[in-house]
C-alpha cells in the first residue's frame, strides 16, 4: 500500500502554530496526517499480528498434544504462516512510511527555519546567536522528526497491549490482572527518570548551542584573530565550552543508562513472575500447557511495547525541548514587516525618492551617488531596498509617493533590486547562482556574463555554467565573485537597479569595460550606482554628490570636474573633485609603484583569501 506524497522542499510549508511546543508538534502532525495515518495503521497491523501469535501457538500446541499430527494442527500452522506473512509485509511497508514521516516533518521544520532567516533580515542576528539558528536545523529539526517516526510503533504497542490484556483476562483472571496492572506499574517506575532526563537534555542543548555559536563566531573572525594574535584566547574558550558540553552529555548518558538498564531488568522480572504464576496454574490444572506457553509468549512480547512506550516518552521529551528552541527561532519577526500590504502599487516608471537625503531616481536614468564617506552613500542605497522597516521609519523612501513600507514586500522585491558591496554567493550550480528568478535562457546568461566581463569565471569553474561552485564561491577571486554578483543582479531585470561599489575589486582595464557595457545595457532603465570611480562616473547620466547625508550638488561627471571654483556650487564641485581625485590616484595595494588596479586575478601564489584581502584594501583606499 503506497500513497503519493509531495516532493521536498514543499512549495509552501505553511504557517506553523507557535503558541507552544506541543501545539507546534500537533500542527506538524496535521500537515502530514495522510502518511501519518497510513503509518499508524500499518504499525497497528504489525503489532496485532505479533500479539495474537502466542495465542495461535498455544492453540496449536494443545491441539497437537490432544490429537497428534493432523489436519487441525496443520490448519493452525497455516494460520501462523499467514499471520507471519502479513506482519512482515506490514512491517516492511510501514518502515517506509515511518521514514517518510520523519523526513517530511524534519525538512518542513528546516524549510520554515530557512524561510524565517531569509525574511527576517538583520533581526535574526540581533535576537539570536548564530549557533542557535544552526542548531535549529542541524539538531532540533531532526529531534522533532523522531516523534513521527516512532508514532506508528507507539500506537501499535497500545493496541497490542489491549488485545493481549483482553485475551489473558478471558483465559485466566489472575494472570490477566498481573499483566494489566503490572505493566503500567513498570512503565510508571521508568517514567520517574524522564523528568531529570529532560532537564539534563535541555542543559546539554543549551551548552551545545553556545558551543556552535562560539565556533561560528571564531571561524567568521579567524582572519582578524590571526592578525591580532587572538587565536589562542578563542581556542581556549572553545575548549572550555566543549568540555562543558562533554560534561552535560555524560550526565545525560548516565540517566539514559539507568533508564536503559531498568528497561531490561523490570520487564525481565515481570516475565519471571508471569511464568512462575502460570506454571503453578498449569500444575493445578487451571490452564493447559498450550496456554502456559501462550502466557509466557505474551509476557515476553509485552516487553517490546513497554520499550516502545518508554522510547516514545524519551523521544517526545527531546522533541518538546527542540520544539521550544525552534519556536524561539521561528518567532523572529521580519525586519520588513508582513507581506500583502493593502496599498496598491504605483505604476511602472514612478520615481523612487529617499526623503532624508533628497536622492530621486527618475525613470530611465543611470545615476551615480558619490560621497566623502562611502558608508553614507551605502546606507542611502540600502534604504532604497527596504531591508528594515523599523530602522527606516525615520528615513522613509517612497515609490511614486507611496512609502515602501506600505507596499507588498513581494512587489518591492520584484521592482527594486539592491546589490550590496560585499557579494554573497552560495554553493551549487553556477547557472542556478546566476538565474535567481529561474526563467532565464542561456543567451541572456551569457550576455550578462559579457556585461560583467566574467568570461574567465566560466573557464575557472569546471563545467562552465553547469559547474559547481563551492561554499561562498571560495574557488573564485574577490574580483570574480564581485563580477558574478553583478551578472546575477543584471539578470533579475528589475525596474530599478541599485548597485553599491560594483567594480571595487577589479583592475582598471576590467572596470572600464564593465562601466561602458553596464551603462549601455541599463540605458533607459532606472539605475543607481554608488561609486567614486571616474571610469564609471564618466558613463552615467547624472552624478549626485552627498555631504552630511544630503544631496548638495548634481550634474554630469565632466560638468562637475569643469565647474569653476567660484560661488557655493563651485566649492561643492571642488570637494567632489577631491573625492574622485583620490580614486584616480589610489595605488594598487600589491604593487605600490604600478598604476592603479593592476588585476583582480590571483597570482601564482595568491589564494582567493589573499585576493579578498587585496580587495578589502582597495575598498578601504577608496573610502
């Protein structure tokens, strides 16, 4: 029996119930009720088959002792064979659904965490350490999934217990009461260890999360730590925290070992008691030999449902701890508010205006933004992408007179794309890295690569567009990563494109080619480029010069260079010339005697990390 299931990842993982850990687990169960119901049904069939097997064996034994070998005995043997085949089939198919339930719930949870992180912006890093987010996917999601993997066995165990209790009570009241009352007593003794186990598991989870956070922070700052000689300090901290995790793990294992030992000892004593009472009942003639064998089989079999019940309790305890952590992550609110705002979007071609700075992007113009402080212009550009509604409430940006915060976020993301100065690349196929919208033909991909002057990337990645990029594009130099990010931004084909320092990590010849092609391909479409490079400024329609957060003068690059030094605007143009003049005069960080921007490619001994350092130095020089 198979059922069609939706492939992972799900198109829409849904809106989880975050009112509590139990509510979240129940929401997941409802999301996959179909495959969960099939798994439970197959689990019940498996355990009921196992539960009735001792009864059939006892009947066959009594018939054989009374009548010898004959048709009746063969009939019971055939029944046992049939039950066994049904059990094997139900168990094999049921295991498939157990795994399906585990994977679906775990990956749905991971998908929810990924969506939350993607939509929350800076809020996720402000509210939670990195380790908590990583552990939510690497550990907590799998813990939650275990509940649904064991659900079928637990349900089958309960039904099997009821079936066995009914058979034993109808056969022998004394032995039936021992089973009906004794087994819950054993389970109750084991349950006493669950609460301390839960507390120690929670402590271990906290310690493990702190360790992951410390490790992530150390790795992300490794280059800086090496530069200031701080590696040993952080190594000592990591070592101390790892020992804390080890100690909490030992405490969890100690309690777990007591629980595991009692799971063997108490059911063993229970079986011995049932066998002792059953033997005496057989000697008195109260039960037959076949029934004695059946009672022994029942007692031995019931240790399995008992272990399943105890294991379910442990798994559920771990899942509740994990779900509590997951709710903390999933409850982080997006920095850009909710989707589906009621305000209608303005028509295409509407101007994009930053009220605070006075930057206005009118339709079809390629504009550059220059400032003495490059961080100042980067902040203005970032505001235009609507990344943090709360932080930008005092510095509103309007599209066609409507605040971006009042528009549907999906509309904003479709119409306005901001490519920041530091490119973020992911592991995967290069084609997928470039085609983020998923609908671009190869000719358009190659055209964007040509505009970004990134043909060498195709040569450096084995397989070209079909080749795999490693994590963060580590196999590429800093300039190559920047040009891949530029091609990716161009391929989104937005109505308004904002580029922050798109050529800061490339050499002068490459920058000149990119500047010319970029201006050509974006001609007639609204574009803002944050840069102080004369090679780029010479190709834009207009330059806006910003001082103290406000646009103080504007004009073409040539006009601002040639403007007389008289009058107020002349003084501002002079300051503009000072800024762009520094960009023209800046030396190559690796060859001080050479002309600026020699190359962005790693030399024979340069690693991509060293090239990143050179790019960082260049960016700092421009500031």
